[in-house]
């Protein structure tokens, strides 16, 4: 063989350790993914008469070494990098007791007293205004389908809100 300039010749003896290392690497790489190990396939060369420190036995040269078999785990798998939180949630606030809703009440009076008229010997007429509507009412009359005039007390007209039977007063003074 011709040698290239700048290179040195590599002898066959120098190549032997490289080839042995490559063969061992290929052999180990081929069996690395298997789950079962064939004890007959693995041998360890131990010189005769030297005790094996791991097993405490005399191992003859070329005798196979039995490795323990792998056993699949029967338990549940656990994440090795599982996140553990030490946060403790605060206790729930006590329930808030709500006050009962107030009983229904009559709306504020929407009427304004425009005036009254008392004829001689007759009943008094009261003129009430709501927006652009005017009502002429006497004591005892129902008007606007929701109010009744009950009485006149101390310069105040007593009106009853009929849906709730609640009394309200409307002042006759301005």
C-alpha cells in the first residue's frame, strides 16, 4: 500500500485494540434493549484460582454468570419529577345570613292636591292631579283603579292603596 504524504503507517497490531473495542460495543449495543438475559450468552473470563469478590465463589474460566432476572413492577407508576404543593386552602367563610326582605309597601303617592270645592250643604270635592290627568273625588270614591278616598282627618286626606290595603295621607295644605 502506498502511504499518503503527511500520514504515518498504522500497523496491524495497532488496529487490533480498535477492532476488539468495536466488536464489544456492537455486541453490547445489540443486547441493550432486550428485557430478558440469556445466561448462556454472557461469560466472564476469570483466571483459574482467583475468587470472585462479588459472589464469593470460585468461577472457572469460561463459565457463564447468571444475572438476576428483571421483574416488572406490579405497583402503579409514579412520576419521578412530580410537583408537590404544600398550599392549604383557607377555610370557607361562614355563610352570610341575609335579612328577610321587607314586606311589600305601597308606592309613594303620585297625586298632588290641586284644590277642593265645598258647595253649600253638599259634599266636598277634592281635585287631585297625576301627571296630565285630573281626578275629582269625594270621600268614599275609588279612583285610578288602585286608590280609595277614606276620610278627611286634621287637614289630611286619607287614601287607601287597594292592592295592599295600606293607608296613606295627602296634606291639604301647601
